C-alpha cells in the first residue's frame, strides 16, 4: 500500500509536469502563430426579431496548430493572455474581421447592415492604446462604428472597473456598442448593471441550456430580459440549440439569438453561402 501511494504521487506530479510543459510549449508556439498564418477567424451568425432576420456575426478565433491540429480558444486565449501576446492577436482579429464584414456588407445580399461582434480580452481592455487601435481598424476597413460590438465579460469589468468604464465609454462615444458577454454568471445586481457602460447583454449559454428543464430557469431568463428592457439594454441569448428554447425565448421577448440551431461558427466561404442561401429563400 505504501509503494502504491508513492506511485500515485509520482504519477500525479508527472501529470502536472506534463501539463506545465505542454502549456509552456503552446505559449511558445503562440508567439509565432500569427506570423506563420496559423490563425483563422470564424463567424457565427446572430439573428434578430426572434430568429427571423440575420443581423450580425460574432468573430471567433481558431488556431490550427501544425502538430496538434485545432486548439480550442478556451485553451489558448488564457495562455495568450498571460504571456501578453493577446494584444497583438486581438488586434489582428479586429482588423481581419472588420475588413471581412465591411466586404460582406458591400457584396452579400441582405447584409448591408451586418453587425460585427468581437471579443475583447482583459489585457486589451487595460491597454491605453485600445481606442486608437479600434479607430484605426474602423478607418482602414471602412466599417461604421455603429456596426461594431465589443464583447466584454462581467468579471473583466469588475477587476478594473474605472479604467474599463472609461475605455468602453470612449468607444461608445465613438459610436461602437458594448455587450456584456456570459451575462448572469458573475456578480450582477440591478444597481451594478445600471452603472455599466453597456448597450447589450448576452444571456449565458448555461441558462439557455436549462430553459426546457423547468420553471426556475424560465423565471431566471425572464428576469434578465425584463431587467435589460427596464435599463434600455438590448438582450441576446447564446447557445440556442433547440426549437423549444427559441420558442420560450421568443415568448419572453428576447429579440436576439445565436446558437447551433441557426448555425455553427463558419469559415469565410461558409458564411458567404449561408447568407446567400438565406437571402434567396
Ligand atoms: P464566447 O465569447 O462565450 O463564445 C461563444 C462560444 O460558444 C464559442 O465557442 C461558440 O462556438 C460556442 N457556441 C455558439 N453556439 C453554441 C451552441 O449552440 N452550443 C454550444 N455548445 N456552443 C455554442 P469557441 O469558439 O470555442 O470560443 C470559446 C471562447 O473563447 C469564447 O467564448 C471567448 O471567450 C473566447 N474567444 C474566442 N475567440 C476569441 C477572440 O478572438 N478573442 C478573445 N479575447 N476571446 C475569444
Ligand atoms: Ca462572446
Ligand atoms: Ca458568451
Ligand atoms: Ca464564454
């Protein structure tokens, strides 16, 4: 029994060791991924009027690792955040997506007002150059500021509320919109929400997933929708996978939604055919 215990400790530390090494390797690989062209932006359609109208896309970053294949952003974004490379990567996503959406507005049927939502990381929000970067990306791409939505999470706002609020308000003065991502998972009292520099909240997937399972989750989502309406905020559901969920959301008066029910995140050509097919239905 004694030696077994020791073995467990050995296996355990070896496991941690391997993970630490793997993370160090990935962090190293991340530094050159941009230059080597290993990133790609995918675009997930967003629907308005309870699912009737295609009104925008969310830009979601993909990393094609030469040996490991696709690596999830849930894995590499935190590493890029810690190593500082997220600023450069985030700027690339913003510029790439802004160019793409501006082109789609000109070229694709029914997409003249297509909106672009981009996820901001904590390091980007803390970067004093953020506003200049956004202004420059809009200018270079020709995308109108009111078609840009900056997505931030509640926790990002909490950790550095003053600076975050100043930066986001400056972006809103420029005309851009701000959405609170993963809403409901953090600390969100009504008074706190009223102070946030936001135009929209995105109801977290976990609440949408539970919608069918009972009255409590319906009441919860109803509270968020009503609260958003009272504060004059737009509200969007994410992670909508079932027709039943969409029906409940429509009944609760949630106008915007996004999820596999409509479409997965798509590569450039995939979104172009998706939008074209919908326009000619
Ligand atoms: P998020 O911003 O909450 O993005 C939504 C995630 O849910 C995406 O995962 C999307 O593919 C997934 N999703 C959408 N609809 C459904 C659905 O119906 N069912 C399920 N199960 N999932 C759905 P993804 O692309 O793996 O991204 C994970 C997270 O990585 C994002 O969560 C975001 O926090 C981060 N991320 C992705 N791209 C970027 C980026 O360019 N910059 C930053 N800072 N973070 C990013
Ligand atoms: Ca998001
Ligand atoms: Ca989210
Ligand atoms: Ca999330």
